[in-house]
């Protein structure tokens, strides 16, 4: 098995939508408010000509086995250019093989080319596996989101 990370092409956008649907459904383990019937459609096809956004696919031969999507944040009063990872998903049969690290590394290369100084990612507190991956590649805790259920 040789995993290759490549910039998404036209045929990858529908697969990325499917992966994002799987990612959202997977996050239901950590957030019961996620709609179990939600399906992502035509989300990624609109980004192909936007150089401030990056969609990369992990491929094992012709099979797509994961993806990462992120973008450059608008500066809005910040002194640094920050790239935001919005979604990262690896097929459950391909996890723990270093594919997530490869995807993050290639996204990091793209972010550097865009003159980003930092990369941010949001992760569910209870998603220990994802957090371990992010810590392993160098992410550090910066802020915490608190939620108060009032009903």
C-alpha cells in the first residue's frame, strides 16, 4: 500500500462530500444534537477555483481513503495569517497508518505557501483519537469552548 496525497480534482468533490457526511455522522458519538439524517451535497464543488481554500485527497491506488479541507482565515484584526483545518477524515479501515499525519503535513505545506504563520483546528473534547493525532504532529491547546445547555 502506497498512500499518495494529492490536490483534489473534479471527480474528488463528490467523494469529499461523502467523507464529510461520514465525519459528521461519526461526531454524533460526541454531540447528540447532530442530525442523523444529514447528508452533505455539493459543498466542495464550489471551492475548486478558490486559492484561499485547500482540499487534499489521500489515495491508495485509485481508491480515495481520506481527505483534509481547510482555508486561510480572514485577518480581521489579527497580525498573523492563520490557516484553519475545517475537516479531516480517514476511512476507518485505513486509520492508524499515518495517513492523517500525511494529510496534515501536506496541508501545512500549502499553508506555508500561502504565507500562513499558524494552523488552527477545532476538535471535539471527547474525541481522544483525533486529539492524540493533533498533539503528535505539534498542535497545542490554545483556547477552550464552553457550552451551557439551558433547556
